[in-house]
């Protein structure tokens, strides 16, 4: 079904504000929203995380008396549970909101390991929260959609939260927005330079998404094994905390956190904690392409954010920025002799190779090899 049908139905029902965090299953909806409203307008805001998006929906209803639409991957329900249960719930303020949830890891479908458990508990989780829902499938016709949408609107009118759970391929769009930036350095080329600059005993924690896939393929291209790299799947925004504790447990090893700008924005509170703990052996790399590129390319909510200034204010010892292969190489040479915590922001282009593969090892195999490397070297 075209995402435009959903948006038009929302507008007819008085739902005129949209917010959330992009998801690949909701790419059609995201493309349509971007084409109509951009990402930072009175009608559409890309939020830093799903809980924050629910807060925006609460503020919108309090100010206008109209419910909002909040979109997210089903993994984002974890970030949203607190405000859904303790703010929006009918036993608290009874603030209505329409959730549109991408159903990654749906039972009986093939998906990545990080989505399996969340996919199995998505509908039970909504049941547990007392949120009525309807499931949108690729074969749902417009008449059937209107019927289920009307049922959700009745829940909203009664002051309740309601959810539309979206199966893969159920929402499409004819809109083809031009996402991207003017950067020339690719993320994979930046990752290659960083991996090659590291000492043999250094370890890496890379964030969820295509960056970790590129790290895996680079090791393959180098003819190296994968034991130095913890490839964080799922848990978007938490790679820096994993890296921080590894750095504190292994002060004789340099630890590199390969983070993304969207992941960093999701949990910015990590910066002052790292700054306070002051791990001398931690290098926090933020690959900044200004986009949620792994799930479709919609711009993140960074605006004019100066990541380096934030890191300095948080207490990082040194801050660097690179936007080319030459400036990255120069920064890496200087970083090699410095104590941390260090933040290196790398401005990169959007996009990845069309033939980018996925790790051939399981998360448990990755865990065991990584832990063994930490013990032996």
C-alpha cells in the first residue's frame, strides 16, 4: 500500500504531526514524509530516539488537542516503554498517539539475529502495555486498511494509544527524495584508514549497521581474522558504553569505538560519562554522514550540532575532525602518541557498496573470538 494513503488518512482524521526514528520497513513512509515536509518542520521532526519522539507527541497533544503519529522500528519500543507506560497511559495522563511500528524479526520470516527476539515479543509487548494494534500486510487492500485505520482512530478518540504494526513491504512510496551530503570520503574508506593505523593489540567496538559490516569485509580483504572486532548488532547508541568498560578493564590496550552520528545522538549522555571517567586508552570515532543511512538515508536530527564542542565540554582530552583521506591520515598519526579520551569526528558521504555483504560468523562466535583475543594478548 502506498504510504501516501496512510498519511492522507491521518490528515483526514486530524493527525497532522509526525515524528519518530527511521526504519527500513518504514522507508516508504519516511520517503513520503521527507518529500512532503522535510525533517525539521512544524509537521515532521526526526527525533533523537523513540522515547523522545513520544515526548514530542505528548507535547503536541497537550498544545493542540490532536494526536500525533510516531514511527519506529519495533526495537525502538524499548526506548519508548517508559513514556508510553508512565506518561501516555490511560492510568496517567491518557494522551492518545498513533504508533507505526516496523515489524523486524516477525516469526516465520528470515531476519538478522538482533531482530529475532524483538520480533517474537512485539505483539505480546503491545498486549502487555495494553496498546490495541492492527497489522498491515503487503496484501492489505485500501478498503481493508480503511476499516482497520478507523478502528485505531476510535481508540485515539477514547484517549488511548493505538499501534499499526507494519510487515515488510507493506508501505511503499513513489517518492524518491534525494538524501545525501557533499562529502567525498566514504565511510568504508575511512574505516580502512582507521583499521590500518591501529597497533596489533588494539581492539575495536563498532556500532550497529553498515559500518560493522564494512569492518568485517575489510578484515576479509586484509586477509585478517575478526577477533579484534566486536561488531555490535542491535542496541543502537550503546557501542561507546561497551567500549568504555572494555577500556577500563584493559587499560594496557587501546580501544577504538567506531560510532555513528545517529547512534551518538540517540544517547548523548554517554559523552559526559566518558569525559568523567577519562579512559586514557579510548579513541571514540564518530562517523558523521548526517543520515540514518543504514535504514534508508533520512537525515538525522543533528542540525548545527558541533560534536567536537560537545566532546570538549564533556571532558574529552583531545578532539579531532577529518573530512578527507589526507586529513584523516594526519589526525590518526597525531592520535597515535596521545592519551585519551579522544574524539575523532570523520565527515563522510552517504551510501555504501551495492554488494556489501554481512558477517558470516554468528554473534556468539564473534563474542568468543573477541573475548579470547582480550585474554591472550
